[in-house]
């Protein structure tokens, strides 16, 4: 498969697209990002690398980090996670208080905000130094010790994170948050602030193309069964209440973030990351969705 040629074709076709969408200005630090940035990187499981544009520029991965916190949580405590968070698509905004209260403080899935807050709570309970240990874990599966938090972004999220505070306190009232709410929120805001390039992000997600093993080292992080479940949750829940549209158009497991990043995986073949900060009305990268639809159409490969 001529991946670089396909990416180059996509790049040419994108030139006729109007630059639609708005940057995530409700997190002030993200509002400072150039909205016209655009990068793509595809990492193949056989070691091949193919890229476009700003693929080596770091950006805040935001909710993409929820897949990584879920992965670490599963590796630590196993299936007991599912006693505290469900695996169903939300069908509602990713920060819905109404849905959370109706369902007695049990989040629909671990890839929306309340689910990720529960996961943060689980990690705080099970890690000696939660933020440092989580970052160490991400660096390990990425094969890169330079990956770090963006503390300015974390501070910006904390300053304006009233809705997340409401979600955490509501779950605390249902006894589904065990630790101090402020500690859980601090972990969550730092988790979302992690910065990666498209190249780093796609390499990190090769774990999910390789049955839960890091391709470079062969180290097992998840069992094959657990990796299958993470991929399934990405496929059904990875794009807020636009997951069905992504499956319909793209046909890959994946996860988006309001920093403009999207990462998607084709099991046994590749992981691909796209970054374009302009978001559609659902909070997903407008151009990112288009790129990935073109990619699976031109290659003829998806999970379906």
C-alpha cells in the first residue's frame, strides 16, 4: 500500500475544502493555538512512517488521553472497572449532568468526561504518585521520555473547569468518586494537558493494533481480550455523540480531543493521528474527520 502517495492525494484534495469549524475557545489556553495548523502521521506496525504538514508539532491531546487512562486502569485492576463505568454510547454531550444523575452516578462509558473522572479516581487509589506514574506509563508505551504535561493548559482547564467539578461532585454524592474531588480534578486536568505530536501519538496507539503489546519491545500491557475491548469502546464511544457518524464514514476505532486531534487504528496494520484545531459542532476536528474518511475510502480498508 502506497501510504505516502495516498496522503499526498488527500492533501491535494483538501485544498478545495473551506476551512470550517471553530477552535475550542472555552479553554483559554487552547484558544491561542493557530486554527490553521494541520498535520497527519501514519505509523505502520511493520515500522513504516508516513506524514503530512505539521506532524512533528506538539499539541494538547485532551480527551484522547482517556484511552490511555482506561488502558492503565485495566492493566492495574482488570474488569472490576466495569462496576463503576458502563460501556454504552452516551447519545448526549460529553459533559451531561442530566444523564449522569438519571443513571445514578454511573457514567455511560470511560471516554466521556464523567467516565474519565472515575478512571482518574481509580488511578489515584492504585498509584503511589498518580500524575508522575501516569506520565511514566504514557512515556513507556510511546517509547519517548520527553512527553510531558503542558502546565499552562492544565491551569487553564482548572480555572474554567466548573462543569467537570459539578460532574465529579455529583458522582461523589453517589459514592462513585472515592478520593478528594479536588485531587481527582487536578489529575484529570493534567492528564488532558499532555502534549504529543501526530508522530508520537500514532506510535503510542500502535499498542491497540498489536493486541495490547508494544510493537518495539514486545511488552504486554493488555491481554488480547482487554485490547479488543478498548478498541470496541473506541469504535462505539470515541467521538462523543458523533461516534455513529465516525463509524459510518471512517469505519475505524478511534478517539478525538478538543485540542483538534484524532487518532484511529486499523488492527494488525496501522495507527494514524490527525491534528487540525477547527472543531465541528460536536467537538471533533472538522478536517480530521474528512482526512480519515478519505484514507479508508482510498485504501479500501476499515474494520467493516
